[in-house]
C-alpha cells in the first residue's frame, strides 16, 4: 500500500549518493534524512515547535547526483513523494524490522532561506 506525501522539513545530514544494482542494472540513489517539524503560531506572532518526525527518503536516477551535489545539512526542503513500507531482516539479531520511508518525486529548496542562486546553462539540444 502506498500513500502520497507532501511536506517541508530540514535535512539532518547532507544527502548520501550511492550506486546500487536493481534488476541487474546500476542506478544512482540519493538517500536523505528529513525532519518534518510542526510549527504552530503563538499569540505573540511567533511559532512554537509542537513536535515533528523523521523520515528516510530516497531520490532515484539522474536527479540523485544533482541533489547530492547541491543540498547540504540543514537545508530547508519541500518534498513530494510516496510513502512506502520498508521491511528487512536485522543482520545482527535476525529480527524482522520495518519503517515508513519516502520515495521522492520532487525536491525543492525553501526560498526563504536562500541568499543567492547560481544557475547552469540549459543543455544543448
């Protein structure tokens, strides 16, 4: 069962780029840990954190390398993807484990925290 997820959060570490084999073909995947906070407005026009949660996320293919080279720890991102159940067997204990993970379709920076943007030329056609 899969569910659509959209949220804003902060990267807990820089994305980790890996090359993995899937169905006999090598593919790039960027792995991210994102903290999704739950800020609630206060009476004094501020915000109070009312708890949040961590999700592991992955971005596959050509965009994985770019995300890994551009994003840094603490970056505020907006993500859209699919929640999936990730199940495995613990190597040490042999116990079954599972977690919710996010397979990303889109990753963008929250522009409120950006001081400058440098773009690269569009690829020649």
